[in-house]
């Protein structure tokens, strides 16, 4: 009996050792995997894709000081956020798609990324059938393609209404310059449960605060002989200098914060 008990005791001890070693190894492996996974999550970057027109796009040095708000947006984020500015001057919600530019974004975009969509300036060009859309119908239907495409890839679509042009009444009041397009985008955002950053309203409020003269400092109002890229000067009430692009980008960032988008955690 003593021999049997000793034998059983040795077997139990051996089993206990095996169990303890297995638990230790398993814990170490899973701990390492968990650590590696957490590190990957920390290292993963969020890409924000921008689809839009000339007010959003990047410009080369030979076009300075003309600047799109998307060009300066990276300066507002930490290194976990990457901005991919696919906006192109002259494009509408329609022509951007017809040229295959949305398809190009959707080939690259991943789950957890963002797609910011700002169109309206060129959708208004009713004399150009390649760009023109109707606010209540085709404008919405094209914008839906951006929303659906992003969602199919697990990305987050964000609609951005077009900022106002620099236009004032004789009494100095900032005017609406985009007709029914901003309200159509707001309606679509409501119907599709998509965040809408109302850059139209935000920019109008800013321009009203600054007034007709001070807003020239934001837009491409340049005196002759002051910059080599525009030696004859320019008076442009649609596009921005660097100062204006930063002011508009700040309004976009304000919208990100107001709507509680996850990106706000990476703002500087």
C-alpha cells in the first residue's frame, strides 16, 4: 500500500508540474501576443481621406500663397493621423466620381479610416453638364456613393458643407453663396445618419465677424507686385491664402470636436 501511495503521489506531483509549466508557457505566449497586439494598435495610423475641390486641395510652391484647407489640416493632428488629400480643383461631386477618383480612394481606405467629403462650389455650374448636379436629386445621389463606399470598407464618412465665398451686401452683411446645396447636404446627413460639419454656417459667421475688409486677408486678394507668382495681383473671392486656409481648417477641427469624432483624441 505504501508503495502504491508513493507511486500515486509521484504521478500527482508530475501532473501538477506539467499543469503549472503549461499554464506558465501559455500565460507567457498570450502575454506576448497581447503585448504585440497592443503595440500594433498603438502604432496603427488613422488615415483621413479628403474628397473635394479647389478650396480643399493642395497647391505647389509656384501657386503660393494659394492654399486649400486640406493642405494645412495635418498641422492640427499628432503623428497617429495621416491626411491623404485627394481633392482636385474644379471637381464636383459628380465629376470626381466620373474621373474614377472616388474609386481610387476606396481601393486604399481601410476600416477605421475617415472620408471627409466637401463639394458644392462646382456642382452649381449649371452650364457644364459634366459637373452640374441638382441639390435635391443628383447632388444627393452622388454624395450617397461616397457614403456607401466608405461604409462598405468599414470607414467613417463625414460630410462637410462648402464654405461661403467672400460676398457681402452693401450694408456689410455676409451673404449666402451656395443656394440650396448646403441644406441638401444637411438633409442627406440626417437621412443617412452621417456627421455633417456645417462649414457653410461656420464660415459665414467668421466672415461676418471680420467684415468686408478684413476677410481680404483670408482670401486671394493680392496687390500687384507683392508676390512673384501673381505679379499683376489678384482679387479672388473663392480661394484662400495660407492664413485663410488655416482659419477654415480650424473651423473643420471645431466641427470634429463638436461632433465627438474619434479623431478629436489626436488633435494637438
